[in-house]
C-alpha cells in the first residue's frame, strides 16, 4: 500500500545550525505534502505545506522542497532555536484527495543551546 | 475562535466497555478527520467525514469502531468492547474544505485497563 518514509528518526543540532528532514512517498498520485510539528503531549500543528505544482516554498526560517520525479520532499529549518525542539511529521495525500493523509513516523529534533 | 475541541482529554475504560470520543470542529469547518497515534509513532488515518456523510473510512477497523458527524452537534468516534490494543491518542482535525490544511484538536488519550 501507500507509504511515507521519513529520515532521520532523531536529529540533534546546535542552536543556530540548520536542520534537514527528508521524506519519500510511494503514491505517484499524491499532490499535497504538509509538515506538522508536535511538542510533547500536544497536538500536531501545521507549519508549512506544499502542493505538487510547486517545487519550493519558504516561510521565514522554514522551507520545503519537492521533487515529484524522485518522489521525495524535504523540510529545511535554518538558524535553529531551542523552541524548534519537537517531533516533526511529514505527510502525503493519498491520491489526489487531501482527505486522507499518510504520515511518516516522525523525526525528533533536539536543538541544543 | 476556540479551535478544534476534543473531549474528554483523557479517558480510562475497562476492557469490554464502550468509549465515546467527541470532536467539535472549528467554526465554519465542515470536514472532519480522525487519526490514531500510538506512542513513538506517526498518525494513522481512520475516517474522513462531512456533515451527515462518511467520505472515506478506509482506515477504520471493520469491527467495533464507528464514526458519525450529525447535522447538529459534534463528531463522535465510538469504540465498542474496547481492548488493550485500542489504547492510543485519538486526534480529530477539521478543515473548511478538502483543499485546505487540517487544524488538529488536542486529542483524547484513551487508556484501556
């Protein structure tokens, strides 16, 4: 079935460094790719999303890139801060519908001051 | 806007009892989604509903689980005859339409003892 692989599962960086999280997906019909941030015991929060007609999107220190041919997309966080520490999840829509998202298993990001 | 409201936040049930989880979407949102999250895992899609209609229930177990989103009132996820394996965090999300990103609620943490 459809699958989303996310790497790495844990990532530790120094404050001010960049962090990159990568995801690959299997469903060639996927056309919507959101990223969520989840702090311990809290709800997932949408931080950025990208649709298949766009190759890159940026919002302040966060950027996402999408390579539809290779079926992979990445989250880039620049100038990391301790408050960026959380678990980050990528997701891909199942087919052309956003009604069913397939999530990766998450990346635990730790930003050390 | 109060956001997506889920209750209860924590629910303890004995094996064989019924669990009823409620979700009130954000004002103006007519699309509701339910996801299950196990510890250290990503979110697994369960069901996608619009008012009075189930759009996609491909992630719902065939037995014991049901969901509804009536014309009036919250969406309900119902688990009959709970077993220990049902213990998880259940997140509800809502959106104003299918082409929009989700907003998640704070989740209901179900513990079956």
